[in-house]
C-alpha cells in the first residue's frame, strides 16, 4: 500500500505548492489547479499526514455542489429524521385520530371531564415543573411536588426533564442564533415542530451536550431517576394510566386510551410548541425588541401562561411570566396556591424597579427611532462657530435675515412674512440678539415654534456656549487651531 501511495503523495505536494501561490479567492475553488485535485488524492493526503484531520481538507467545488444538492434529497431528509420524536409527536396522534374516526369511538361525559383534568395536570407539570422549577430554578419545591411533576410531566411526551431543561437553557442562552434548538429566525414551522422531527446540527447538539453536564441536573436524584425510567414512565402515564382510570371507573378503556391518553398528549405538545414558535412571531415587545420573543395575551390562555415570552426572556428566573393581574398566567396562580399550602418553599421574583427600567428603556428606544425620522435641524455640535464681528459682517453683506437666539445664529428668512406675531417684530430683531423677545420677553413661544426655529439655525456665536459642555470641545479646538481667529463660518 505504501508503494501505491508514494507517487500520489508526491503529486499532492506539487499541487499544494501550486495552491499556495494562488490568491485566497482562487484557492477557494475558482482555480483550476484546485478543481483538478481528485477527492481520492485529498483523502490520501489527509491519510498520509495524521496531524491534519480529514475534515480540514477542503473538498473540490464539484463535490461540494453534489453535497449541497443532496441535502434536498429525500434520502438525506429521511436520514436526518429523529424517529423517536417523530413517532411520539406525529405518528401517534395521527394514528390515534384515524382510529377514533374510523371506529367512531364515542367520547363519554366522564372521559371528557377526566381528559380535561388530566390535560391541565400534565401541562402544569411541564410549565411549572420542567420549565419554571428545573430549567430556571424560579422556586424551590418539596420532594413530593417534584416527584408529581416528574411522573406526570412524562405523560406529555416532550422528553425527559434532563434533556428538556438542557434544550431550553440552550434556547435562552443562544436565542435566535444557530445554536438555538428552536431558532425562531429559521422559520415558524421549524421553531414549532421541525426542530423535534429533525436531528439537531452539530452546533446545537454540542451546546445541548454542554448544558446536560450542569451540576444541578446531574446531582438531582429525581431528575436522574426520571431520565433512567423515562420510556416506561411515558408509556405508563400517557397511555396505561388514562386507559386504566377510564376503564376501571366507568368502563371506557378505548376512550381513556384515545382521548385522555393519545389526543391529550398531542394537545400538550402542540401548546408547548406554540410557546416556542408563535410566541416568538406574534405579539408585543414591551421589555426589549433585540430578539424575537413576544408577549401574546391570546396565546397565553393556550400555553398556561407561557405566552409572555418577551417578559420571560428578560426575567427568566422570575416565577411569573404574566406579571399583571389581567395577564392570565395559570402556572403562576398554581405556584402561588402551592406556595400558600407549603408544597413550594420559596419563590423568586424581580423588583418592580428592574421591570420598569426595561419598559422605560424600550419606550425610549422607540421614541428615539421616531425622533430620528424627523427633521430637528442641524445638531448644535455640527454648526460652524463664528465670531460676533463675523456675524455683523454677514448681516450687512448677505441678503438673509439673520438673528441670534440663545447664542445660535438663525436664518429666519423663510418665516419673515408669515410670522404669526407679525413680520414687524421679526424685522426689528434682524442682526440682533433676540433671545429675550423669543423666550418670553415679548411672547413665550410654543414647542412647535422652538422646533421650527431649530430647523433655521446656521451657526454658533463664539463664546456664547462656553458653559455648554457639548460645545466646549469644539471651542477649545478652535482656540488651538491656527485658523481660529478667522472664524469657522
Ligand atoms: Zn422562548
Ligand atoms: Zn424559559
């Protein structure tokens, strides 16, 4: 084999020398010498040098094109499917729905009541237990409550606590980036279910793997117990218990399995997914609009209070997600009741100051955006500085109506004939300091008048604004400048 490799390796060395002489752009794939290298020679090169991983060797452009095309192949898509997740979140509900329609399994009153109760119980185990207790540690629960959350949280088919928490922490840490497991910027469908159906890419899986090693997850006995017995718990709580309860108490095994088990499980999943998808697409952003999370008052009814994602992403360790009395956060109400009866030991919440700071900052940002769209005149800092003598010379020599207000020279020519107080007053102030008259000596002008005046400013009088820090720098610069004495008009 060595004999076969030798000439090839020698050939590659020659090629490598050729590549190093090319520009980086040519070496990226435009160069013929690169394209001429066969895949086998490159593979042989990496094989011959154990210090260079094969993944570091760049594939020729034709191979890259083939791989790109193959990504859209059915075979490639099928290979990317996570079959366990797909079975639980897609096939099982579809089969359940077909069976209930095909065999016309009726839903009895007792089964309906039990399905609603079981849906609320299992959903709260995820929103309260998986999410606010384990992912964010926003409260401290007793062992009994933690155990209930762990057992019945498994009935939703959303995965074990450990994996769910690691994925969710990755979502918070890397929101909207390619490391976010359900990155809303990829698409609505992807952030809803696509991320569960397809295997995560390397960046996402490495961020999740890193978070799976968190001490609080590894050292929690209930989390570890649930992780080891997850599949058994899932089958038991999502199918066997609902069927057994409905069958034993009112002889409806089929209805219990289909409606309280499979269909209820699908509703758990869809409402949970909605928090990751639609709540990052539709709604308001009163706390921060840098990322996609939004507050949605309607979706919060469906998601047991998880619809206020904009608040939650800013204050993830707060046990509340809806903070006002009119924001329906069922999980919060449940936590408060359990806190009162002693099943929850302590709860965490942020101060009103911290919350209001974010609201004010966001409002300010919106105001600034609106402000930036309007004409506020040339900023004071950008105006040229002229001396009083220069101003007087300009008044005499130019045809413009120039006057001074608060140390700033204004060209009021456009309003001289339309001034509401009469043109006489304006004409009388030309070439003078009209500050007193403008600021109340004659008439205290409105905001609108101040704004209009700002659009007419043309220069600053040297020395007038020495007390204004924003102008000190410019004046100091002019003092040091050899051309300062000549004025800056
Ligand atoms: Zn989110
Ligand atoms: Zn969260």
